[in-house]
C-alpha cells in the first residue's frame, strides 16, 4: 500500500506531534509516524516527554512533594497528621493515568486536525523526482510518500561505558520513574536536571540518596549565585551531592557496588539497592536509514541543521532533541511550528537564546537568557538586582520563603539580559521573564508594571527595581 502526503513527520513526541498538527492546520496533507509502544504494545503518542520524561516525572514530583509536606511543612501550618503511609502502587497508577490522558489527548488532537497517524518504525527508502519514500514497519509494512519530511526522532539516555541499563538495578529515566518499591539506598550518577529531579522524588519517599557528579561545579549552566543557593537547599534536604568524583568501577549483581574517588582523590566504596544513571542523552537516528538520502550528522551524532532547522537535503527538516540546542520539550514544539510554517512559505524562527529552562526540584530553579558568569566572560557590562522570597508577602503566607529572583540588565541600555530564579513556582514565574526578553524590555519596564499583591511575581518586580537600587520592600 502506498500513500501520498505533503508532509511526513517521523516521531510523535512534542516536536513531531506539534509539527504535524500545525502542518495540517496550514492545509498540508500530513502523516505522523511514531513507534512508541506502551506496556500493552499499543501506540502511545507523545514520545519521551509524555511517556518517560516531562509528564510522569512531574506527576511523581508532585505526589512525592505532597507526601513530604505532610511530615515537614504541614506542622508549621498547624496541621498534625498521624499514621502517614505511602501507597506507592496508587502513586504509580496515578502517574500512569496522567500519562494516558496525555497520550489520548494527542490521538484526539490528530483526529481533530486530520493528521494521519501510522504506528511503526519509519525509515527512508529512497528519493525519486523530488519525492521521499518512507517505509513504515508496524503491524504491516507500508510506504508513504511526501515532498517534505520532518525528522523528530528525539533522543535516548546515554549509558556509561560498558554499563548497560537493565532497568532493575541500573536505571535510566524509564526505570527511575517506575520503581515498584522505595529503595533504601539509591545512587544517582549525574547531578543534572534529571538526576536532581529523580533524586528528589525518591528522597521524599524515603530513600537515602547519594548523587555522584564528575564535574567540579554544581549546575554549571545555572547562574553561580542561584546554583550556590540551590546546592545549600538540596543538601539541607538530605540529598548527598558529591561533586568532582571519578567513578572507578560499577558492579551490579544483587545490589550495585560503586567505587569512586572523591574530589580530593580519596577512594570510596558504596553499595546501593539501585543506581540511576543520568549522564545526559544522545540523539536518536537509529533505524532511520539516513544514509539512503545522504543526510549529514554532526560530530556528536545530531542531525546537522541550520538556524531554520533545514538539513543538508532540501525539504528534509529536523527538530527537537535530534538536533543541536537545548533538549527541552518546548524548544522541540517551537521548532515544529517553525518548520511547518516555513514549508508553506512563512518566515518563522526560534530564538534559542530565549528558551526558558526549568528544574522542577523543591524549590524550583528557572532561568532565561545569560547568567552572570556568561556576561562576565563575554565582557558585557551589566547591572544586577536580586530580591529574596523571604521579603515577599505571598511567599511568607504560603511558607515557602527560600530562594531569590535575580535580574541582569545591560549597564547602558537597561535591556534585560537574563532572569534567574530559585524559589517557589519558579517554573511559572519565568514566563514573565521570557515575555519581557522577547519584547526586549528593560528592567525599568518590569519595575513599572503593576504586579498583583500579594503574589510571588512581586519578587520579580522588586528584583527589577533593585537593578537600579530602587527596591521598595527590601
Ligand atoms: P521525543 O520526545 O524523544 O520523541 C521522539 C519520538 O520519535 C518517540 O516517540 C520515538 O519513539 C519516536 N521515534 C524515534 N525514531 C523513530 C522512527 N524511526 N520511526 C518512528 N518513530 C520514531 N523537557 C522539558 O521541556 N521539561 C521537562 O520537565 C522535562 N523533563 C524531562 C524529564 C525526563 C526524565 C526526561 C528523560 C526528559 C525530560 N525533558 C523535559 C526533555 C524532553 O522530554 C525532550 O526534550 C522532548 O521529549 C524532546 O522531544 P522530541 O519530539 O524531540 O523527541
């Protein structure tokens, strides 16, 4: 069976499914191929993000935070609970339901937007007369044809050399989100976003968590002042974070034995019930057969694209985790929209400098734009304003006063160059910063905008005021 489309999207994660919907909205006959299978071997649209990434991790972060709150912060509100018990099965089943709602939501959106969905592995077979032939290997074998192809095949977890994931003792993100009991001792290799989020979930549920990180500096991509605060908060919570370690050996049998050298060169041997390995992700081009169309990869295995997501082959585009730039769902989505719009001749673009980053720990960390160390190394003169949540009325009322907002602005023009937050609801607060930067706002713009009282967003206004030493409440 052979079918002709205007656009074929390979991959149904946030990049691919959004690209397919926008292409169809723009009047293009669109197909989306995705090979993800759930535990019943059924299709599960949404890719890494929906199935084993953003969505299930945030479901478990929320559940574990509620659980932790009962024994930590509730007492200060005058709420005393006796007999607190964890029902992990129920927590995991809720997480699975949240995932399924999202899977089903995309199926509904595809129907509504008339996107044809094919479940199976997509691969290039050949190009003839400006038409690409893509084979889909699912329950049956099909060939789809189209003039435009968008590759959105995402990424997969990086494993350590010679240490494969078995998802029982050595866990990737998939296993880390699916443990059926709380490990007494949990090791995490990698103190990046995923390591910190997964470490936080299981720490709150009762594990002793030790995080081992090779880099000497904690969260080196984060503004150093914010990272320093965060390190202190996480250490106070009992996450044992060891920086600058060198792993010597990992042996997994009944448990996992890890020997490593600490930053001072002393050797340690630790045993864990389970070990999460979160040392980054690698682009996924497996099985695409890109050599059939001579598609180029860069030295790190990402599909080579320009700033418009164009590959070296005309009318083949690539977006999301499989190309350069932040591995974030919203970046993938924006690139999907951008490419669909370019296919119909519109002039869309994605500014990779104004992509918000969030780490959903407690408190959350969020930022957009440049941090202080980057501005210094770029030789840019800047002014800085900070405001602690301790001085914010809403933060005091909800009892979440840890952290601060930091605004960095150009010393001469006052244009905002970066906003960095560690504190309650940083993931929501950062949206104002992104809008401000997209509109090239100055710190004075934010400082003069009326912010509701009492609200956490007043901390952003106050930090903006502080840039010009005009903070009112601190
Ligand atoms: P993916 O989501 O990886 O989707 C690719 C899809 O393509 C998959 O379904 C795959 O099976 C399919 N596919 C691959 N090859 C083929 C083929 N040949 N044929 C057919 N189908 C194919 N990002 C955030 O922004 N916020 C977060 O809070 C966040 N949390 C995360 C938590 C964890 C634990 C992890 C692992 C990631 C998290 N991310 C988060 C990152 C986010 O999940 C990715 O950036 C995002 O999923 C990338 O989207 P994508 O569309 O490029 O690829």
